[in-house]
C-alpha cells in the first residue's frame, strides 16, 4: 500500500462501518471513525483499531453544515483524507416503516425527508468536501459508497430507503466521470442482507431461515465480506473499477 492513507469512514460505530474501519486500520491506514449520535460505540470502535493515528469525528450528516464540518475534522485529525467511505445511512427499522397504504402523509413525508437527507445528500456533501480537498492537494484518491441490493429489488415497506440507495449508486457513477480527470476513483457496493448487530433479532427469530434461504449459499453476508470489497475498490490498483456498482448479495438477487 506504500504510505499510510487517511481514510474517513462514515457511520463507523457498528456493523459494516466498523468492519470497514478495522480493515483499513489492519492495512496500516489512519482512520477517522465517524458517528452520528452513538459516541460511546464509536469510541469503542476507535479503541479497537490496530495501529495509531486514528481519530473520532461526530456529526449528523443530514445537516449540510455538519457534513462539511465532519470532513474538515477528519482532515485536521488525520492530516489528509485520501479515501472516503460513505457508509452512514438511516436503515429500515420498525420506527421508520412507511408502506404507502399504512402511514399518514406526515409520517410518509418525514421518512422520505430523513432518508434522502442522510442516505443521499449526506454522501453527496461529504464527497464534495473530500473531492475538493483532494483536488486542492493535487492528490489522487478514492470514494466508495455503500448502497444496497434494495436499490434493485425494491423496498415496498421502505420505499424511501430503496430510492435513496438507487440514487446513491447513480450519484457515484456521475462522480466517477466527473472526478476521473483528477485521479479520483468512485465506486459503490450493493450489499444484500448482512449479519450486523442490528439484525441479530431477525436472524434469531422465526424469519431467520427465510433470510438465510434468500441466498443459494444458505446464509447471509458478513460485515467483513463487505469491508473486503470496500478495501479492494479503494485500492489504487482498482482505479479501473471506477463507476462500478458491485453486488454483494450471495447470488440472492441477480440483475
């Protein structure tokens, strides 16, 4: 890998984000662990990283000003940011379920606003800030977006989530074209169901076998498998994959 890179991972307190932060740290990179609200989990994730030079940065990426401050704090703490991983997102949960036949108009619009703000506009704003930082340095770099299988197969109970992830994939492809002249590669991953802490109840419950049965491998993905793909796409040797959206769903949804 050569010199130690500065890597900003958004939403790195738990799950996929934490696994991504751990994977970069294991390579010797310096990582900015971002959190939205859960500082305690983020601090624990930071303390568990291999190596030194890592920093903690917090902020609600649904707020454009906060998104810019998060990148500035990462740059200040690490000295430079070479890789951005846009992982933070409002994920589907019982609290934000918004099937069109089930919720009031107020709940419908609130779900859409929050998911679009965090899942799409947050990455757009952090990407702008990191890209301008890289261009100002005259340095190459990489952006990897964490999208979702739901962008393709549909999310009827969480349509704002599916739409925001589809838009994130499209945004990444637009940025791949826009930033290539500056030596900045942009790609996305689209995970299927992943066994994070948040999903433990689903996997242990009556529907666990159904979820595992979605893949012909008979299981769900792991955060470490997603992290391995993110690290690969962020490697300078993977620049020719810029613009790609990599499916990571164990052949559970083919397109």
